[in-house]
C-alpha cells in the first residue's frame, strides 16, 4: 500500500492507499519512509489523506534542520490541510521556532486556509508574499493550479524589469551566472518553482552560494566562487564577469546567508505574469528525439 501511495501521491488510488496504511497504524514504517529517498512523496500523500494521524509524523520534520528543505516544505503544505496542523504551525511561528527557510511557504499556505480565525491570525503573524502594487499573492498551492501561457512566460523571463535572463541560461541563451535552467522543469515541480522565485534564499543550490570578499586595500568583491587554487581565488560577479584575486591580497572572506538572486521579483509582475513565468519554466525539459 505504501509503495502505491508513494508512486501516486496526488491521485485517489494513492491517497486511499495511504489511508489504509494509516488505518493499520503502520507509524514506524511511515517514519522510516519519511527518512528514505521518496520522503517528499510520502509527505505529500500523507497531506492528501486528510487524516489527523499525520500531525505527529510531520510536525517534527518542520523544525528538523537536518532534513532536506524540500521535505520540510512539503510537510508544511501537508499540515495546513488540517486545522490542528495549521494550529501547530502558527504555534511554531508564535514561539519563533519556525525556521526562516520555511516562513514564505508557511505564510503563503496559512493565509489560504479555510478557517477564518486561523487565517486572520496568519495574516497578522505571517503576512503573505506581496505581488505587483503590494497586492497579497494567492497561496502557492492555488498558484500551482492556475493556467499559464508558456509563450508569454518566456517573454516575462526576458523582460528587463524581471531580468531572469541576465543571470540564467536556457539552451545557450542568457548569462552564465546562476544555475542553468534548460531542464529545470524536469527537476522541480511548480510548487518548488514558485518557492524559488518567492524565497530564493530558502534553497540555494550547491556551488551558487554568495561570498563577500574583503581585500587588504579596503576594496570588496561580491559574487560566486568560480574557481580556487592554492594562491588564487576567482569570483564571478552578477553579469558573469570573472575576476581573479591573489589570496595574499585577501583580508577576509565570508559566505552570505542570503541568495545572490534578489528577493521580491514577484513584485515586478502581475499574478498572471508570474503564473506564465512558472508555466514556461515548468515546460523546460530535456528534448526527446
């Protein structure tokens, strides 16, 4: 039953299979599966089951920083489907125990719950992300089900005010600075794509951490580490320009906690343009022959 649920977390067959697993109180098996390769799908199926038994299984994952951020975000999305799960998340926020890398996801989802009192509390404690003209965005779960136009999304991607193309390449076009997005649609689902735009610091890809370099002459450099040898450090700045620095000239270097990708990009787009952009990114997959 669990295998069926993991393979079909979003359809009725998978959800019914998960309900049977829960009905049989196979909690040790579920905890083990939440530590395995298909953990995110397990959390997704648990959330879709709508059973209160999922709360003690998923709530501890939210604050466990040793778990992958994708799993912890899925745990948040699963918990908000239950009133007691939403209460548990708001309690974490109230006690300042909600991890920073989950705040945008939690804010987006909690502001869309169907319980008026909890929704009002969430609006005060965790305001939703703002879009164009400071309008609150719909929850990510709702955005992910909205229909977008990938052709218009490609135009948004290239627009100067959004400037995605100034840091990312797609099929050889654009600036080679941030992660290549040519096949991003095969790697991330729409939920994760929205989260990447709304909260870029929550899931920084390995090798794309921002660094601040202080030189002994008082100058600074900021960007990604392009290469490093025993004597030299190469820093790639926004725009793709690489500058080489002698290590003997460096006074200090520190990894930044915030992503080099700017936050607030959604404020340069209407809701529909954001949906179109994600539709375009979702369509980017490996070409089949």
